[in-house]
C-alpha cells in the first residue's frame, strides 16, 4: 500500500519535473518510480500515512513560517556588531516523544532547517535528540518550544 | 555513518535521485543532460545509499554487479550503432521510430538507446568504484 | 568573432547525409573495433566465469583477424576505403579509414593479441581472470585498432585513452609491489602524453576548425605557420612520449618488466607502435611542412634513440627490462624513416613497425618462458637453459638476431630499407646509427644469451656447476605458453625468409602516406582543383 | 620458368640448411654413424659442382636463382665463375671430410647432433656466400656465417673463454658485416643494381664517382674483419676455443677466406687504384709479419696454426693488393694450397689432441710411432707450409716471388714497393716454415712423453681427411697442366676481371731463376729461425709480458667499458625518480610551446583590452584564488579541500559562457572526485606539508611559469586568427531537422560524434575494471615493519579496522576525551623516515 | 500588468535571496566556531538559494518551469539538513570542541 | 523602469552579491582553521553556486539553467556527506593514535 | 574578447598544475593532474571562441536558433575529455593510494622497486 503511495508520489514528482501531466508521461513516471523503489526495497520506510493532508499542510505552513522568521533572526544576529555578546550557543538533549525513525528524522530535519537550531545526533536508544542552538538562554524554554511546535504537529500528522 | 536520521532519509533521497537521473537522461537530447550526467547522478545515489545503509545491502539491492552494468552499457551502446547495418547505413547512424500512444507519440531512436548505454556505463563504473572503496573502509 | 553566426537560409538538408548505401563489405572497416568493444563489454559482464572468458575472447579475436585479412587484401588491391559514421558527410562525422598501413598494423595487433591470449592460458592464476584480464585485453585491442583506423584526430585521442586505461589495468593485474611502482611512473607520464595531445588538439581546432585528418591535409598548409609549428611540436612531443623515443622514454623501462610476461608481450607489441604509427601519420601525411622544419630534430632524436637504447640494454640484468630497451631502440629505427621520408624510408618505418610488433611480443613471451624455466627474473640468477631446453634457446637466439636486424631474420629487411633511405637522403650519421644500433643490440642480446643460456650456473658460482633451480615446463605451459611462442616465432621466421608481401605492402603504405590523394578521396573530401590543363576546366 | 639448373644451384646453398634441420634427428637414429650419413650432402654438392668445372674452364659463367622480392630487385641469385666454383669446391670438398671428422671427433657428445647441424648450416651459408650474385643475398649469407660460427665457437659453452671468443668473433665480424651492408647499399644507389655481375661494367664510373672512397673503405673493413687482418686479427686465435673440426673448417679453409673472397670478388670493380693497393699491401704485409711472428710465440698446436693462418691471410691480401697478373695467380695458388695444408694440419692437431689429451708441443714428443698416419698427414702439411717442391704451395711461393722482375739491381730501388713486399713475404714464409718445423719435430720426433691419454691412432674418419687433403696438395702440385687450366686460369680471370693468360712461370724455368733463389733463401732462413725458435719464443713472451696489453685485452677493455658506460648511462637516464622524468617531459613541453613562436619571430601582438563585467571578473578571481590556495596550502588536506574552489570556478565559467552541460558535468565530476578522494583519504598521510627547498621552488616554479606563459602565448597566436566554424554551423543547422535533437551538444555526443562517446564509455568501463582490480588484488604477505610508532601512525589497515569496529559501537568514541593537542605532526617525520628506509629495501 | 508585478516580486525575491547568501557568508566568517557557523550555512544559505528558485517560479510563466522550480526548492530542503547533521555529528565525535562561549554541551556529557 | 528592466538589474545586483558571498566563503575555506570548517564553507560555496546558477537563468531567460541548479541542489550535499565521513574516521583514528602513544610512552616508563 | 582574458588565466592553471605535478608527493601530483585537466578543458573551450550566456540549444519549436549561440563542438569535445579525465584521475588516485599502502611511500622519490636505487653493477663477464 505504502509502496504504491510512494510510487505515486514519485510519479507526480516526475510529472512535475518533466512538466507534463499527460497520461503517458505519468505512466512513464510510474515505471521510473517503480525502478527506483526496487533499488531501495530493503530499507523501505515503515508505513506512511499521508491522509492527514490538512495537518500536513499545517505542518508545512508552520515550517515555512519558522524558516522565514528564524532566517531573519539569524541574519540579524550575524550582522549585529556585538554579535558575540548575543551568542550563547549550547548543545542540549531534547527528550523525544516521537518514536518512529521517520518521525524522528522529520523532526530532526525540521529543527535543522529552522535557523538557530541544529540537530547533531540521536541517542542510541532514540530517547534524546541532541540539538545545537545558537543561543540557549533557557534550556527548558527551548525544549518546550520545539515540543509544542514541530513535534506536536508531527505527531498529529502521523497518528 | 549509520545514524538514524541519515539511514531514514537516504533511501528516499536515493529514490528521488534515481528518478531525477532518468529524467536527466531522457531529456538530454533536447535540454542539458544526457546519459553521462544522468549516470553521474545515479552513481551519486548509489554512493549515498552505500554510505547510509552499508555496501552489502546496496549490492543485494542492485542485484547486478555494477561492473556488469557498465559492460552492459557499452554493449548496448555498440549495439545501437550496429542497428543501422540492417538499413545499409554506416555505423552509428541514427534511426528514429514513433510509436503512437494515445494522442501522443512515443519516440524511439538509436541515439536514445545509445545514451542509455552511456548511462549504464557511467552508473556501473562509478557505482562500482564507490562501493568498492566504501567496502574497503567497512570491512577492514 | 566570439561566436559564429548562423546563416538563416535553409540549407539543402539531403546534402548533409551520404546518399549511397553502405555495403556490408565496408562494415569490415568498423567491425574489428566494434567486435573488440562488444566482446570487452560482454566479458566484463560475465567476468566471473572463466571458461567463457577464454573461449569468447579467442573467438572474437579470430573473427577480427579474419575480417582484417580480408580487408587488408582488398585495400592492398583497390586502395584505401573509408566509412563516415552516422551517415554524415565526411568532415562532419567521424571517418574510419582503412589503408594498407592502418589495416596491416591492426592485423598485426590482433595476431599478437591472439598469441598472447593463448599464451596466457599457462600464465593464469585463477583469481586474476576475475579481475578483468580478458575484458581489458579486448578493450586494449579495441583502442589500438580504433587508433589505427580512425581518420579523425579527436577520435584518435579517445582511442588512445581507451588503450591507455586498459593498459593501466593490465599493468597492475597481479598486484605485485613492483607493478604498482611501475604503474605510477607509467601512469603519470602517459597521462601527460595524452594531455599534451589534447592540448595540441585544442590548438589545432582553434586554428583550423577541423579534426578530420583528410581535411587537415587540405587545410593545414594555409594555416598560420608559427602556431601550426607549435602545434606540430606538441604532437611530436606527445607521440614521441607514447612511442618512447629518447629522451622521453623513461616510462617504458620503468614499467614494462613489471607485469606478467604475457602482458609485457602485449604492451611491447601494441602500445609504443601506436605512438609510432601516429608519428608517421601526422608528421609524414598530415603536416609534412612542419616535419621538414623538424627534420634535424627528428634526425637527432632518431640517432640518439637508436644508439642510447641498445646501449642501455647492455648493462641490464633484469631480462625483461633489457628487452624494454630493445623496444625503444626499434622506435629509433621508425623515427629514422620519418627523418628520411622517401618512399623507401617510410616503407622501412612501416615494415619496422610490423616487425617490431611481432618480434618484440615474441621476445617477451620467450622471456616469460625463460623466467618460468629458471624461476628467476634476473639474468645473474639464470643459466643453463641452452643445455636443458633447446627450443627456448633457438627461439631466443632467433629473436636476438631479428631484433638486431641481422639477416635473414625479419628485422633485417626494414633496416635495409631504412639504411638505404638514410643514405639516399645523405643522412650519413643516421645511416651509421641504424647500423650501430644493430651491433649494440647484438652485443646486448648475445650477452643475455651467454648469461642465460650458455653459462651453466648462476652468477657468482662457477659456471661449470649446473643451475640447480632449473625446472621443467609443466604440461599447460608446454601446450599454451611454449606452443604460442613457437607459433609466433615461426611466423617471424617465415616472414623473414619470404618478406615479399610485407615489402610490397610497406611500399604501398608509404606511397599512400606520402601521396595523400587516395586517402582524401577515400574519405570523400574533394581535392583542390589543380591547374591541370589535361583535366580541363569545370563546365 | 624454373629450370633444373636454377633449382640445383639454389639447392647447393639450401640443402645444407635442410640437412641441418634434420641433423639432430638423423643423429638420434644413426648415432655414431651420423657423420657418414650427413657427409653425403657436401659430397653430393661437390660432385654436382664438378659438373660445372669444364664449362667454366671454357670461360663461361653460369647464372641461376629465383626471384626473392622482385619489387625491390632482390633475387636469390647465383653466379658461377672460376672464383666462386673453386671456393665452393673447396668448401664442399673439405666440408665432406670435416663432417666425417666431426662425426668421430665428437662421438658421444650430448650435443653432437646440434654440432653437426651447425656445421651444415655454416656450410650452406658459406656456399651461399661465395655463389651469390645478388649482393643482398651475399650479405645474408655473409651474416649467416657469422651467426653459425658464433654458435660453433661457443659450442663448448660452459667455459667462459668459449663464450667470450664467440661473442668477440661475432662482434668483430658483425661490425664488418654492417660495413658491407653500407657498402652494398651505396653501390646500389650508384648503380641501381643489386647484382654483383652487373657491377663489373660500372667499375670506372664508381671509381670516378664521389662515393668511391667510402665504398672502398667499407668493403675493405668488412673483408679485414672477416679475414682477421691486423688490427682486427685477434678474434681468430681466440676462436680456437671451438672444437677442432670448427677450426679446421672455418678458420683455415672457409670462413676466414670470406674476406679474401670479398676482396677478390670486388677487385674488378674497386681494385687497381692507388688507395686499394696501398691499403691492402700495407695491412696485408703487416698482418703477414705479425701473424707469423706471433705464431712463433705459441706452444699450443692450434694457436700456432691460428697465428700462421692470420699470416697466410695477410699474404693473400698483400698479393691481391699488388694486383698484377702474376700476383693474382700466386694468390690463387696460395689460396688453394693453404686450404689443403692448413685444413690437414688442423685435423692433425685435433687428432693429436683427441688421442693424447693435450695440444701443447712442450708436452708432446715422439708420436710418429703411435700415430703413423697422422704423422704422414702432418709431414705433408708442414711440407706445404714450407713450400717444398711437389706441393702446390711450392708453386705458389715461386709465383709470388716472381712478381719481382729484376733487370738490374737498381730496379730494387725504383720498384722499392715490390722489393719491400718480397722481403716481407720471404720473412713471413720463413717464420711460418719455422713454426711448421717446430710443430713437426716437437710433436712427432724426439722422446715419447707421458700425456693425459695414451696416444693411439684414431678411427678412419679422424685421419682420412687430413691425409686426403695432403694428397690433394701433392696432386695439385704435380698435375700442373690440368690444375692450371681448370682452376687457376678461371679463378685468376675472375679476380682480375679479364682473361688471364696464366702460364705458370715454373713450367719453363724452374731451378735457375730468381724466384727459386728466393725460395731457397726462404728455406735457409726458415731452418735458421727454427733452430732459434725457443729463444725467440722466450724473448717474445717476456716482451709481451712487459708490454702488458694486447689487442685482445683492448677488446675486453672496450666491451667492459661499454658495459660500464651502459650502466652509468642507465643510472643517469633511468634513475627511477619520477619527478625528474616529469621535469624532462615538461621541459620538452615548454620548448614545444615557446621555440616555434620565437623561431618564426611571430610573437602574437597584444589584443585590444575589453571590459568584462564584475561578476565575470569575480569568477576569474575566484579561480585564481582557488589555484593559489592549493599551491600555498599548509597541509595536503587543506590543499585537497581548497581544490574545490578552482573546480567550482571552472564550472561557473562554463555556465557563464553558454555551456550549461559542461558546467553541470564539471560540477558533478568535482563532487564525485571529492567523494572518491574522501573515501581513500583515511589511509593517506595528509597532515604533512610538502617541503621544497628554495632552489627547488625556483627550478620547478620557473619551468611551470615558462609552460604557463607558453600556453598563453600559443593561445594568443591562435586566437588572432578567425575560427572556421563550418563544423559547428553544420551541426547547428542540421541538429533539429536531421538529428531530431535541440541540445546540439548532446546531439554531437550521441550522433555526429557518437564514436567518440562510444570510446569514452569504453574508457569508463576499462577504468572501472582496472580500479576494481587495483582495489581487490592484494600482493598478500604481511606488511613488514616494526616499532610502535610505525604501527600507530602508519599501520593503516589494522588500525582503521579497529577504528571502524569502535565506530560501530561508538564506545571508544564516548570514552575518549578528545584532546587535539597531541599532534600527529610529531609522529610524521619519524613515519616518513621509516617509509624512506623501507622504500629502499626491496621486499 | 500581472507580468510587471510578477517581475517586481521576482526581482525582490532575487535580491532577498542574494542578500541571504551574503549574510550566510558573513556568518560563516564572523561566527566563532564550527557549530554556530553551521547555522548560517545550512539555513541562511539554503534560504538564499531557495528564494531564487521561488523567484524563478514567479517570473517564469511556464507551468513546467514553475513546477520544477518548486521541486528544486523541495530538493534543497530535503538535502540540506542531512549534510549539516552528518557534519556536525562527525565533528562532535571526532572531538572538535565548540567555542568557549558554549556553556552547555549535553552531547559531550552523554559520551562520557 | 519596467518590470523586466528591474528584474535584469536585480539579477545583476544579485550576481554581484553572490560574487561577494563567494569571496567571503572562500576566505573561510582558506582560513579554516579546522577541516570541518572548510568543508562547511565548501558546502556554502555550493549553495551560493546554486543561487548563482538560478540567477543566471533569470538574467538570460534560459530556464534550462534552472535544471542545472536543481541538479546541483540534489547532489551538492554529496561532498559534505563524504567529507563528514572522513572527518569522523580521521577523528577516531587520531584518538586511537593518541591513546596508543600514551600506551607506548607509559610502557616505556615501566621499562 | 573574453578569450584574451581567458588565455592568461589558463596559463595560470597550467603553471600551477605543472608546479604541483613536479612536487614529489603523489597527492599533490594528483591535485596537479586535476588542475591540468581543468586548464586543458578551458583551453579547448576558449579556442572554440567564447559567447556569453547563449547555450547551444535550439529553442522549442524552432528548427534553428534565432541568435548566435555558443560553439557546440568544443563543448562536446570537452565533455568527452572531462569524462576521460575523470576516469584517469580516479585510476591514478586509487593507484597512488594502493602504492602508499603497498610501497609505504607517498613520495615518488621513495618508489624505487621497478628501478632500484644504487649503482647498476652489471657483471663484467661473458
Ligand atoms: Na632527413
Ligand atoms: Na562524450
């Protein structure tokens, strides 16, 4: 089921990059997608449910907003003359609520893409995500911000 | 390099890169791209995949020995050149055919077959080298 | 001028393509390369099954030989033929041109390859077949044949690279440390040679806007002379390196003795000869005016190569390394033909290339047998083969004399031609060098002979004591290695005694090279209309 | 087309080779009788040749043979006249007995079959040489005699002396051979002919042409080396290392005469000039004296014979040099007589050696009883050597003294050259006679001495040859009329180039003439010298000892010098240091770029300056900075990372100037190069700075700069012309309509120039195979090396293995406190030192 | 009209994108250690490139081009964090210390 | 100023800005100090390059440059991945080396 | 004439490449090889004459390009050369790496197995 879904996604990507949504091209895209999926069949990701499109869009919206905002923030930080005094970098252990690899990865990447924070590693027991932040005035506040933001949305999408 | 994050996202990236490489291959005749560039992208996909999930797994997934794929590429490229023998044209003369498919026509041509050969030669070779080197590191 | 403007007028499209259908017979121009390539590709696909490797590669090479023999006689009789790929008009598509010289050399290369393949059956350590010996040999043959046949300079570059990288692979198969060392030197120096070639190509295209050899013959005389001379000089350097002419020959003695004897033999037969071939083609046919400018230089290099190479061989105690110097000496002889570019001289050089391909390959094969029998690579560790193995001894001695150019062995005939050409050209020193090369090669060769064959024991021991490390050849060695060597040496002896065909073809090849009209016509380009009253003005 | 005669005459030269090919097999089946069986071949040839004698005596010549390479004018052609037939008769006749003799002499030798084969091959070569008309075939056979004699002299190959003698003979005669080749090519150029017979008519033209002297010198040089003329004589005594049958055959009757044959053959073409006479007389005369004197020094039978052979050859050259009718007649007589008696004497020497185990006259004595037949042959032989009447040698001597035509005493001074020649001949003959007597008396008379073997007469095959040759010597000396007509006149005519009316001087006035007086003088002198020979020998030996050098030693000095020169040369040129090889190559490149521009004085002019946009300039600057970053990088690692900058800049340049495909490919290739580099980098030593001394920086940087400037200048030079874009125009116009593609670059790649791409992917495939082979094939065997430091810093494979294991568990990673303070730089010098030491020791 | 507006929007997006790139470059120059520099590179840089893609989507007026530009943006977003994550992790594990400004480092603590 | 002209101008300015970005990034590559710093700067170079290519697409109206940019986006991180792998292994190697040196020197002390 | 700016730039590429190749360190030499390859490619590109920003692609629906385009032939040649250069570079790189492993040397001066160090001492005998 999920394979079919992924194949369809890839086929759509195909149609998008070729700029042609005609039937033959979608079919060609589908076969290309199947070829590609054959290659990665062993490491197939666990079932992905993308039915919750609305929530997904909401996640994407949040991400874009965060992206723009924090890009701006980081820019300001970089350009400020007394940058060093504003910096307070640190690596914190973020306790994960999400459990699956896909969720963890998604969360980690979203965190990384958001300026100001950067995922360094996941602990071996997958309980913690180590996050580097440009400024950690308050560790708990940061954890809460992430947990309430991306993590919650991700859980919504995947549950 | 076996981190959860990388392991999880690498297959998806690989799949996208392979799809994209085929796209680049097929449109090369009219836009930038072609067999060589496509092949390089696909080889990159294999390299990434190998780094993420280990060479053994990639080899199993590929099923064919990469060098054999490269050989296959050279073989069909030569074969594409030979097809014009039947039409009493010199070696490597382009032959074009159009198969009607719905309202559009699908173009089939020996230059395209040739380019596919190029693609395979490149994927096979670069993939083989990358995998072999990764293996060096992994095994020893 | 930064770009070319495109005429918006419609051109007559059919005029872009060739109109006459290509006959099947003409395909034999391109078949040898295609067969070798496809065989190489197929063998790479199935490189883990040894049985199919041997059988299939031998089959492919035999097919190539048959095709080339047919083509050779056709070309000898009717003059050059060409095929322009993709059905495009000649200067636009890539042309393959079969003339006597190119097909003759290609044929010799294929024969050498066949012999080496058979010889290798005794040589092989099973794991090495898996690592691509057979596909690499086929690709090497494809590269060599392509280089001989192509009529396009950039395409020539590509075949050179095919050859080069295949030879890299063959050079390191076996993985001995000494091979790696040899390969480093071989690799970097040869890479530079092909890079120089590419630089020259870039300049050439920038200057005259074409890459087709026949086209170059037509256009080059009008090109800006200073730049053209520099381009010719770059080509000369690149191919002198490839051919291993003094003083840019260092890669050869550094590497040829390091791989298996079969591989050495293949290299000796194929690699430097392609460089020599291109020197002939470019300097004699394509850029004769530049050759005239370089004449003193070419003469000097020929003389130095002729003398210094065999001189270098005299001191060598590694058997195959000594042979490497013989190979280089032969290049001097070929250069001598270019230095005295009459029909005689070029025929001599052509004949010499043919001779050197067969003789030097055979020499390495026999050296491999000697190494097996004596279980040593150093002549000081050898000895006693004359008493124990007369067949190897006879072959070795024949090859010494053939390499030295003593009659009635094969090497004599080209030396005779070259000596005559040099004397005709009043290049006294060149003639002397050709003869001195013979005597020095004789000295070096008989020294090897005396140490390996006549002396009973090893250096340091009293020679009266017999060498206790001698061993018998095993059954597969006798069948394949000895058999293949004997066959090749027999061919050399027979051709040496009856050189008519090679003599005549060399002369045809030489006149075709000196008078390029046939070549240009075969390619399909128009000769410049000459002010010849008998042909009459066009209507 | 092919007549029987063509075939028959060709077979004279070819049959021995065919027999040689079969000899080892024949020997295997007939064992002890192989000599008898194989002797049939020369005997048949001899008989076949006899059939021509009458015809030739009539003054006719026979031409025969086959086309060899007609397009080049080469024929395997033969020319039978007095000279060639006589030589051929001698070769086949003496050869018959030699083959017989060899059969017995080497009985039981493991390689007797081989020996007989070589002998037959030699015989064929010699026959071919003397019968050849085509100069190329003459040369072919000439060299074949050198090759076969090489094998024969080195037959006793386990002894270094044999090997040395063989190589020496080959080298010296080989040098002569090359001179001969040059000479015949020059002759061909002058006459347009390869055939000797066709050249007789060209004699005057050649002598007047500018090439006469070179041709003359080359021919003479060839003849002198082959016929052991001073100063190329020394190989002949050394060639006595060969088994005695070889000496008897090659070194008396046949091969050494090839030089004399050549001079005789060329006499009509090149002779009768001042240069010819001068050189031949001077060297011939000197060789005669030298050889005869050196013979007196010897006590070894074969050495004595060898030295007298040198003397005899000198005498022959001297006579040809004098060149008068009488002299030539004398030469022919002497040639024949020498072949008879010297052949016989060599066989005697071999016979003595064979039966007693020694050849030293000091260790021999009183053998005439034990070996009566051998003694008889020896006596006849020495009689020939002394020129005793009734031997043909006597006539030869009389005839040679007859060159002195004395009408008054003052003629002695006016014809002083002739006088001098006569004096030299008398002296030489006397010394040779003394040597002969010394041999005869020391060996066969006096007291019996104990010898390694018990003396006994050998088998029939051993003594028959010597006796028969001796018999011939007497026969020819007594059957004057027949001999004169059938042999003497035809041969002398061939040499002279016109019909000689030889009427032997001795026929009408024998005992009362000047020549006979001179002969008598020779005998007296000979006996006197014989009586004093022991003292002379002692004096000469001490003189030679004090002198300390000889031509023979000079040869060693030259050859070893050559070997040392070769060694130094290879050390100098092929030192194994890649950086210097590369330097040479780049010097060549720099010269190729720069010299033509300067040579033609066509340095390109500076172009007009044009502005470029700032972002283009930015990319150029980026490339420059990237290049600088690589060169100035502190460590290799930094250099590798910096490499990306210029690669990236190149990609952007391609993008900027309308080449997206290129830019893209360049970028991909850069990326993949980095990936592959990163994959192998772990095992490489990258924390090192590569040090170059200031001088090296100047040296390398200077050359690099010249190359860069050269590349730029040639580019300017080319860029000043207008590019002919017809290829690209054609592609542009036809790409869409005919090749159905809009991306012209790709259409070129897969269609117009698809063959390039086919080759290119073959390169890729081959590279793949080669690289995989490189990675997979291990030389095996443990990596030697000691010391903990080495293990730490250099023990790559094991350590990385551990590193990988730990990275899997990441326990170590967690445990270790990373302190970057401990630098690996400390360890690196030690490591590199270790690697240097190890690199020098071949494993 | 629409076209003109699109051009203006596209132009502004271009400029912002380029500015982001410059800021990112300044960032990797000014910021004190590897880990902080990474913030500049992996997102500000990505934003720079991404915005130019968006700009193309705005000014292209060609369906396939617009789609491709957006897909390209997605590709960027997919790949950029992977590199950053791997490099940061490798640097940490290999022992590259963060700057002295860094007060809290729970990752290093976890490895003890 | 028409929209198109403004777009062209902005594109030119953008190219200038990106050139500046290149320059700054290169300074970091050269300065280092550590390997990961350089690698990071290289990655930055790639993303600036992507932007540069995309701007070229607008400036020349050849949107095929976009495809090149997309491809770069897709494969550009490959070098970083490879280098990250190298950084990791090299770091671990070094740590081992250090501990081995310590072990060696302590061993010496014991003797 | 952008070409006349390119020519000196290419000269610098060659200079740096040669300088690096002459260093005895295999790694440096490989970097030199890469730079040399880039220099040669740029050389061919420049000698095919340079056009700004107009790729040799025929716009959709047209049979021929409407404006002057960049010279496509050198681009095709360079593409081939890039690929070949990459294959060779990779081989040489792995070769250098294997040589370092097996010969324990990354300085060409220490790679002396095929041609051993020290004076050649041929036997002075026959
Ligand atoms: Na000349
Ligand atoms: Na290509």
